[in-house]
């Protein structure tokens, strides 16, 4: 499934470059998203089966570093690809014929991914662990979601708030530097890309390491505790980001916010899997990613724009809007994670499908 998904999104990326109309580009972009959506539900499940519980947070966090590596490289290498191709008005490619510079950029980015997809044929399917009684048919899946609705919904809402902060920063942080400090798009793009690469990746790995240490020390809520601490720490970083007086200080606070934002990004699947038996993990991950993307994309950028236009009524106040909305989302995330932790301690059964699975409880 992963190989098929990767191949689809790489070929669809190339198809974006070959599109000759808006409709063609739109359809190709849809298939990029379809291919990308295949990866994480399958990957998270495989990684969870490949590592013991006390090392699972670090393993999934390392995989999740790809979010920040991809975003950072897209800003740096993607810009380099555009700059390289924009020096020429068009290119003549064998078989494909003449292509415009923007079309060539899509093809340059898309084709190498097929080689990475081929490498996955060397990866072995792991043995499945932590299975509940029964099968993963539609009836059992619905019963599982009903039995664990309260804790699942609470967790996913918290992760959605985290996604909102991610999308808000990605959408408006560059604009803040352009409006407040007069930077150009390439200047902030390169620097923000480096912040995502370094600070985001460091935050994800540190969060995974801290959660594993807490679990090994006997804290059953080690994953949720780490996420709650990160949610609290991100608030002052976001608040300072809007009120500092120099671009250097703004970059430092943005780096700190990105670091603390990384921890829950990598730990969300680990927290969900602590209450989900193996055969339902793909569906739980899919629901989690769907809700995070929906909440983040629908609210992240829009709420900043609304606050700037109707609350502060000043285009230069985009930093204050960003700090206000993102800080409120962090508070909501902390509260939701606290509620989820209490629900968890009340003995919500591990993988309950109308009752406890094989006598196991949350761990």
C-alpha cells in the first residue's frame, strides 16, 4: 500500500507539470493528496509493531520528523528548483516536448520519489502485536469507536488544535516577517525552512525521547504528560513572537515555538495506539489525520485573517492575531489532553469492543 501510494503521488506530481489547463492541474493535485494519504496510517501501524512500547515514541517521532524535513526542504530546495528552472523560459524534453519552467520544476521534484518508493520493497512486513479478540470488520470497527468515543474524540480534538497551530504558523509567519520587518519572500522562506528542519526535528525527537523515558520510569501517562508540557511551553513562545522588536528576536521565538510544537506532532499516534488494538489502528490513524487536516486547514489560516481584519483592523497586526489564535489553540490542546488523561485513568478498556480485550487495560 505504501509503495502504491508513493508511486501515485510522485506520478501525480509529474502530471501537475504536464497539465495544460486548470482542471487538469486540479485533478492531478487531488491525486497527489490521495497518494500522500495512504502513507501515514500504514506507516504508523507498521512502526508500532516493529518496536516495543518503551521505544515506540522515539521510533514514531523519528518518522514524524519527515513532516518538518519535508516542509523545510520544500521551502529551500523547492525554491532552488524554481530558481534554476526560471532562468529559462522553456525546456525541450524527449517524448514530452517543450515544457515551461514551472512545469519542469514539478517534474524535477516528482520523478526522484519513484526511486525512494522502490526501496520500500526491501522492507519486511512486521508481525502484528496487541490484537483484540475478533476481526476488523465494519461492525467491530464501529463498536470499537463507540466504546472509546469519549477518549478518542478528546484526544483527536487536542491534536486538531495542534494542527491548527501548525497551519497557522505555516500560513502567516512568513507574512508577519514581510509586513513587520520588510523582508522578501525568499529571505524568510530560506530562514523559516531552516527553522523547520532544525527546531521542528529537534522538538519531535526530544518529545519522543522524553515520553519513552517517562514510560520506562513507570509513568503510564508519559506520552500525554509530555504533550501537555509542550502545549504549556508553546504559549509564551507564541506570545513573545508577536511583540518582539527585532527580526532576530522574532526568529528565535519562532524557533522555540516550532520546537515545542514538534513534540505533540510526533507523539499523537503513540497516544492513540495506547488505547487502540492492532486491527483498528489504520482506521484510527485515518480519522486522526482527517480531523487534524480539516481543523488545521479550515481554521488555522482563516482565523488569523479574521482576527487581523475584524478584531485588530490593521494589516500590520498579523503577528498579534497569530499569537492570539495559536495561544488559544495551545490552551485548548492542554485542557483536552488533561481531560483525556483523566478518562484514561478511569479504566477505559484497551481496545474495548463492547468490553475489555483479552483482559488488557490501558498501558
